[in-house]
């Protein structure tokens, strides 16, 4: 473990605070390669050093993110990178959780560090666990059993204040009392069965935007890429998406000069990250400037209907070989039901632009099966359409199974069923044989995600039972079968209430705020 950490540290550029003390460790419940690709994780690390608080990092050991893993996990120390100190030595630990299935990683990490798994089991000398991350936007209740303090929403401004308050406590109980009154926060389940009302989601103040990385490293999928967020949120209203405008408080667009001015000299590649980066009005000149400076470039979310020959030219000069877009609905009818606002014509044009570019080798399209009301006719339309696209350029299909997420208009919809989803995938694969490459995601784990998404704190306890039973799909299904009907906190599935949680009025129109 020590040797692996030292190797990774030697390859990092921008590491802060090596050998400087800190009482706070930011822990990621997935391995290093995933955690260091998280812009939110990197941004908090950078802000906490800038605030003079300091922040060490720890990660789930490699391989512990497998869905099924023996319990207890193989013995391996969990050490911080900056100080090689055991995670359990830190009085304050932050965890950033991206989505439901990372809860298993959180449980394994706490166990590996020797920290009591449940907040209600922790005693005076145990660390205080503060949770945040994207999951707190949608399903924070499932984290409550494991955390002492929850910060809901965008934590850039709140985490430093939470740490200062907790650090001022004379003991654990006093520290937790000091969190009372901190906006957008709540205590976890520190007494069995005591579930705090869920706090409103925070929006980061404009002056703390954009988020950008502190560290570049070759040991991530986005190897050596400096990440920066030229916009936050999305103004669109796709009915299945947790990032839709009313949930995120609308789209906050930064003047292009701001992110461009923050790119460090050493960055060899730059990733423009955000839910709707292609809706940024200055995307094309931004990408062109990055490429002209001799750097590689990446864009996190390309919309088929926003592609232009000039943008694809710049992207391909910046290292792109395959363009990835999402269609989600597998037919025009389902795209319309999902309010996806991408039509067949845009996708055909995207394929033609890829073909005409010369340097690009293909188009990857994300699709989603199992959407409510889907029929065989929708799947037949997909097969015929992808065959048509594949006559234009090479096509790869990424296919997931629809999971009804909280705080979306489709919240509460049933899961299609694992067998039905597998049969649908098999039929599509037969129909596309020889025409396109398919990269399907497992319907079983989509089912587990759906089970977690429809439950609150009791879903967290079921996740614990499933993880202790080895984390197989069967273990998850068995653990959730023990639960009664799902509890539904008042905010969920109600857009106006969700907007109020962010302190915004729910307007009928998309919100666009331009920050100069
Ligand atoms: S799917 Fe994309 S375009 Fe639609 S609301 Fe979500 S982030 Fe926005």
C-alpha cells in the first residue's frame, strides 16, 4: 500500500500539503483512479488548502469497488496519501458519494479503517464522518445511517465552515451540537431510528465557481487531464434526469475567459466538465483556444444537435477519435416522452459530420432501455435506425437500463425487470449483429440502484445487510425484500418543493444565469 501510494504521488503534479499536518481527511468510497477523476473531490481538496484548513486524501483500496466482494474485505490498511496516516487517526473525515451504488464502497472503507459502520455505534474517540457529494442532491437519506453530519448539495462554501465548527468542539457531542444552525446540513442517524428532516440543497456562491482540479495524474481514465467546469447545471428538462434545470437551480454559465485563464502551464490536456457543456455559448472558441495552445482536449457532454464541422475539427485536433453523444430514448416516441429533444435527424447529421471529419473514426451513442411504456416496436425502430447510422460511420452503442430517480418527474416509476431487460438487450444485439458494437450495462445493478433510489434511510440499512452478506445481486435483492413499503420524504418527486430546497422559485421557463 505504501509503495503504491508513493508511486502515485511521484507521478502527480499539483499535490498540496505533503507532510503538512491536517485534522481532516477527504475519503473517496471508490479507488484512486475514480476519485481523482471527480472534479468535486479535487475542488474541495483545493479549497480546503486555500482556506488554511488542510486536507489529506484517502481512497477505497483497488478492487474493493467490485459489486460482489467477500465480507470482511481482504485486510489492507487505508492510509492517507499526504501523511501515510491510518484513516481512523483523523478526528474529522469527509466522504464524497456520487451515486447509490457507492454506498457499498463507503461501508467497506469504514470497515477497512476500523471505524464503526453506523453513526449510532460511534463513541467519543471515533472520527466524525461528514458526507456530501452528488448523491445528497437526490437521495441523501440513504446515507444517514453511516454519517454523523450530512451536507446537502454543493458544499464548496459549507464544508470549510462545518470543519471549523466541528474542530472547535471540546468533545464529540459538543462538536456535533455546533453543527446545529449550519445551513443545508443535518445530523446523521447518531441515535438508532432518529432521522433528521432532510435539509435543503445548497448552491455554491458564484464567486467560488468554476470548479477545477488541483492535481493532474496519469493514473486516471482521463490520464493527465486538467478538469475545469465552464458551466454548472443544465437548463433543459429531460424527465428522467437528476441534473434537469429545476433540480440544479438552472444553468450557471461562466464567461470563457475565466476557465481559460485558470489552465495551468503544466496541463497537457484539458477537460471541460459540466452537465451541459455543449450548451455553453462559447464552447467552440474555448475548445479551439485550448487546442491552439498545443493541448489535448475533452468535453464531458456532447449534444448531437450542437455539433458543427468546426467543433469536430477542433476536437479531433485535440485528440478525439470517437464522438460520444446521448439519445437515451430508443425511438422518437420515447425521446419525446423523456423530453430529450434529440431527434433522429440530429443523430444522422452527427454521424455525417463524424464521417466527413476525416480524423474521427466513429460515433458512440448512449441509449436507455426499460423506459415506461416501451414496446417491441420501439426496439425495432432502434435497430433499423442504428443500421442506417452504421452505413454512415462506425457506431458503438452504450445501453443502460432506466432507473427512476428521485426529484424527477419519473420518480416512482417501476423497474422494467431484469429478465425483461436482458431479453430486450439480447433482441437488440441480434438485430444489430455485424452492424454496431454494443456495450450494455448490467440490468441487475440497475435494479439495485432502483431499489436504493426508492427507499430512504431504511435503504441504507438494507445496503449494509447486503454488503455484509457479500454484496452479490442476490444478497441485495434479499436485503430489500425484508423491508416494508418505501418511505417517501416530502420533498421527493415534487419539482416545486425541490426548487424551494435550493431557495429558488420554480418557474415555468428554463433558468439561464450568465456570470461575467
Ligand atoms: S439529460 Fe442532459 S440535457 Fe437532459 S436535463 Fe440531464 S443534463 Fe440536461
